[in-house]
């Protein structure tokens, strides 16, 4: 299984768990409140949608989205891994739960920042926006928001990159009723992702 397929499988499992928590999308579930007036999904769901939130789930599969990125942005595996580190940092610092409505836009912002950090001469944002299927102003907003959400921490320690590389070198064991393998390991990446619970 390729790195793209492994990453797509893990992210799909995370976003599906959040969306299937109540049998509806997290955005719709956040609108239906319990008798106590609290969200049935998570405390964060009551807040205004983040810049990463899309109004509808994207129809493109994550593996196809990542393959498109690699093909048209001429991306190396290290950029995929660095983007996952940024994704992890963002979710930890903001408490953002990955779901089907935000996973593509969040991933695009992470990939863009990772490519810019990794390459001496990255493509302009207009190119990355076209590859990611968003407008240039949208990508600029996504990039700015992610940069702030990760507390301007773009540097990735080589040891951390090695941990992620080892973690995603083997396919995760994902079933319908259990989280991805990396969520169960004590020191694995993605152990801290917030998944909306009922």
C-alpha cells in the first residue's frame, strides 16, 4: 500500500468517525441540541464554522486528492509527512475535529505550507489553489489561518519526521468499530486528534 493510500485511509477513518457519530454530519448535529441546550457532538461544534469548514462534503476521495496534489504540485513524500505533522499541530492547538466537511481544505492548507517550507522555490499560491480546487483568496485565508493555528511553528525536527515516516510506512489496521492503529498506540502520530463523540 502506498503512502498516499495509507494517509488517505487514516484521514478517511477519522473523518468518517466524526460524521457517523450521530448518523449525520457534525455541522447538522451541532444545530440539534439536547434539552440542556448543549451540542450532541462536541463543545467546539457550537462555535461558528472554522475557515476550514466547507458547506458540503467534497466528492473527491482523499486518495485521489492526494494523488492529484503529488502529480500537479510535484510533491515528495516528505511534504506529505510534514503536512501531517502540521495537521496534528493544528488539531492539538485548536481542538479542531477532523470531519468530512473540513478534511480537504485543512489538508490543502497543510500541504501548501509544507511545500513552501520544504522547497526553496515553491509554486505560487495561484498554482496550489488550482490544484486544490479552491479560489486564490480561499487558499490565502486557509494558509493564514493554519499558520496562526500552528503558532507559526513551521520547523519540523528530523526525529519527528522519522517517527511519522515509520508510522505511515506500514498500513493501518482500520475496521468499522475501531479507530486507526495509530490512534491506539501510546506515542504514535494522530493519538491526540479530537473526534466528535455523541
